[in-house]
């Protein structure tokens, strides 16, 4: 920041220097407030559409919706009870898409427009297709990433949420052998800041597929993330098409030999400090509160990284598969044994200004 200040601007320099020093001190991390009102089962998918409205999805074919910030829940079951809904993308308190994962016809996309009262099957994948993650833009466009088959990507697109089509030409390069994704949290595909991004794994090189909102094809970027069977990128977050974060690693904690969290900017990857969690990082979210925070989780817990001070804070030791936020307004965590929680931040205080009489 200081380097960008024009020479001779003494006052601005002094103020900027003060701001940098202030930001270098890590603020108090958020507290985890566990929600006890929800049904006890494994929850994985999270979609918060406001401070009060939250959709979650999980095993046993179950979807839950709350419109009062988790005080009460309405439950629904879009299809058979053996489906695992690893991802859910809601538009509002009435409309949502739910993605179940698996092969042999288990990968499906359902849609409701009456709060889960009724669900309709919008897409059913072929028996050799395993879909992992889904993302939805505010205009209704959707992309779904699956494991590749042979030399073909298994990617599904919908321009408006009505018609869902498998596309074989969406990526500028062919997939590597066995290249696919991880359905651990529904975070391997993300739309944010007018950018679509996907992360891959299980292949020789973990790669990012990325394109701007109006781009025709996804460009491919090789990453330094650990790769190979059981390793790669589990979660992604774009600032724009030339600035993004990736999280992942190896499922076996003792086999992690590289950083599990990276920042890409202007063509270069930078390894971020290691999170206080064992094993691959399943989820990734970004939120601003007295600075910028990266949030991540996996079966060994959840943690928050304050970017400006480069400081990690362990938030929980629970088995947490996912963290997702609604802008900077609400962040939720979901995991095994009915775990659901929200992050509560200490209210921000306005900086004090010394006035010289």
C-alpha cells in the first residue's frame, strides 16, 4: 500500500502507514453459535440467501429450510431416501436447486419453487457420470462439474435454470486421466464477482478452470496444489478471473506435503500460512469484518484466517464439512451428527479520531 503513494504526499503517507499498522493487528475472531433446532443427521450443502433464510442439504435425501435464522425448520425430500444432496443453491425463500451426487444415475438436480413443498427433477445424469458441485449466478445461469470420463469433461450448463445440457466443449483443454472434482462441500464450483471458477483433482496436476461471466470457454491454469489420487482442489473462491483462492490438499492428513491454501494473482501463486486443521481443506469462504477473512473447514474442525495480519484462529473441533456465507451478513457451518452453527461477530466499532482543539 505504502509503495503506491505518490512521492511528496507526506500527510497521505502518514495516514496510510497508520492504517497498515492498525490492520496488522488481528481483530477478535468470530464466535461459533451451535444451532440445536435442526434434525440430527449429516448436513453438507448450505445456501444462505439472507440473514434469516437458509437452506441446507445432506444425506438420506433430506433438505431443510429455515426462514427465521435457524429457530425452526421445514423438511422435504426431493427424491429417494438414499440420495446424498451435497450441494444446494437457493434463489430466495421459495426457489432452490438441489444436487445429489454419485454414479449409476444418482447424480440429479431437483428444483422447487414453493419452499420445498414440491420438487421436480430438472436433470438426471447418465449412469457413468458423477457430478460433484454446482453454482448459480444471480441471473439464473448454472454450471455443474463432474468427474471426467475418458477424454471428455462431464460438465452440465443451464442458461436460465430451465434447460440443462451436457457440454463437451466448455473447456479450452482436454481433461487429464481421471481428472475430476471433490463433492465434499459443493465448493469446487463457484460464481462470484462476475467470474466462474472450478477446481479439479485426482489427476497428475490439480488445475483451475476459469472464465469471465461473458467468456465462451473456461481457461485452464495449472496449480501447485498437491495432486494425484485423493488430492487436489476441494474449494475455490474468485475475486476476478486473475485473482482467486484455492483450498484443498490430500484426504490423508499425513500425506499433505504442500500448502493447502493458495492465492493466485497476476499469474503467480502464493502459498498462505498453514491452517490449524489436519487433512484436506473441504470448504472456502471469504468475508469482510474488520479486515478480510478466509474461512475453511474439514472433519477436524473449522478455522478463520485474517488476511491482513496473516493470523489463523481455530474456531471449532467439530466434524465440519462446509462453511458458506451470504455476503458479509451471515456465515453458516454444517457437518456430521446434525452439526449446524452460525458465526457471530463482535460488533465493529468506529475508529476514534483525535481532534486537536
